[in-house]
C-alpha cells in the first residue's frame, strides 16, 4: 500500500449560545443572569451597531458563512470542534458563574450544517445549565450524529474517547480534557456516579503518564489520536512552561495532535517530534462582536486549521490555515490586511517554537517548521 494521508479540520471555541442562538430559527428564552446583561438579544443589538442589521430566524448554515466553502474545498476527513455551549432547555443556571451559554436543542442543525463529526465538551461552559443541561447536550448531539468527547454521565463515560472510522480499519480517536486553568469549576469533574467532565489534575509528567496508559489501551496500528484540551487564560500569548512539558509528554505518550483552546485569540504553534501542537486555536464563533476591550489581540479574527497527517506514522505532513473574521454573527473571509496581521502575529509568537508562517497565493497560511 502507498502512503495514506488524513486531513482533520480543527478550530477553537464554537460558542453558539446567547446572541447567536437568538438569531437562529428556534431561540431559547432570552433571559440572562449576567451582572450587566439580562437579555441575550442585547448581544445582537451591539453587533448590529458595529456592522449593520442582522437577519433573524436565519438558516442553520448562516453562522458558518464563508467557512462552508472552505470546508467544501478542503474536504477534510474529520471535523472536530470545541463546543463551548450547552444545548438545552434547562433553566437551572449555575449560580456560581456570571456567564452562561445555552442554545436551544432545535438549533442543533447549525452544527450539522457544517458537517461537524466530533464535539469536545470538556470546557467551562458546557455545565452552565446544570447536570440536566449537560445530559441534554449529549443527547442532542448524539441524536444529530455528532460524537462527543470529554464529558459524560459518569467518569468512565467522560473518559471514553470519540472515534471516527478512516480508511480500512484505522480510526481517528479524540480525547477531551478540561483544565482548571481555564476557569472550569472543580465541582464539574465527573465521578464514578456523577455526570461531568474529564478533568486534568496534578503535575504535568505523572498526568501525561496516566493518559499514556489510556492511549495505549485504545490505539491500534494505523490509528491517529488527538488530545483536545481546554486550558489557560482568555488573553495573552505566553505559554506556561508546564503546558509545554505536558504537551510534549502527550506526544511522547502516543498523541499525534494536541488541540488546545480556551483563549479568545490564537496562541503559538509548535511541531514536536513531527507532531502538531496548537497551544490555543482562539474563538471561532462567538457573540462578542462590538464589545470593547483587548482590541490589540484581534479576537474578531478566527482561524480554520486543516492538518494533514501521515498514516500510519501519525507524523505531520502540513497545516493550512484560513483566516476568517466574525461579522454580523457569521464567518467571513478576512480582508488581506487582517490576514497579514494574523500571519505576522502567529509567526512572531511561534518563532520561539521554531515555527514560521508562509502566505499562499490563495490567501491561506501555511505552517513551516524546523525539527
């Protein structure tokens, strides 16, 4: 047999609650319990003040905008997102948190419209509406044909990876992990009896060693493994040394891609032992449009990551990235000046990790690295 390649689409936080949920065909009740905002429709109003009128009762594909044609062009074998929104009718909001994301279950078609295969749920918003909200989220995704990782009805279920069949007997296997560093309440950790998330606890090296045992228990020859991790602060380009050690430990444990997220903007990229490490993919879909603060990080810009891997080795062949911008609560191709800014920023912050960015003629960005 010749060399086989697998291309995976990865992105950062997909936050389809609040304002985005309000413009979809089946909005949840708009009541919010935030310190400054009590109606989700206010997020739509703020976005409209920035870029103009936004339609209501939009079709499911609306929020993906130009990203859909890029997905069609790239034809990735598997599409993986971090879904940072509960899909639920639950009204049992978490009173220990100030921000709560919820999308009505009837709007789950906005995820299937983009062909999402796997939704990682180990993040700091999936339990915003209680255990009932988490369980309904899992049920809604499962009914829609979307596999979940990183959360479940109990600890064994939360630790169970999502698997997608590739050519032959090979599989893409995704583990989802949540870190307290991203603001996930410790009480959200799943237990043998209680629903919750697969939480990372303890120092990097022994934790990575534990995950190595779990990877070894499921990974077969030809399989590819992704560790999808919600970690770190919302803002800033620095990557803690402990994160680097942990990511390297995961690669040494048999993980082929480390898919990091939580920050509202992109963070550095590294290739370690010919394996891809995305320290932070940034937000991909949100309702922050028009909200001031941290403008220097350009949180309105988003990236689509298309990573091509060699099977069965798992080594990285290449990464193509497509710059997007959120406007009118939908994704649009970034203007050349914005794409250049994003390319320069990623190149600058990734240089210490021996990674560089090359602009392609079609407006995409290509990763270059030194082993």
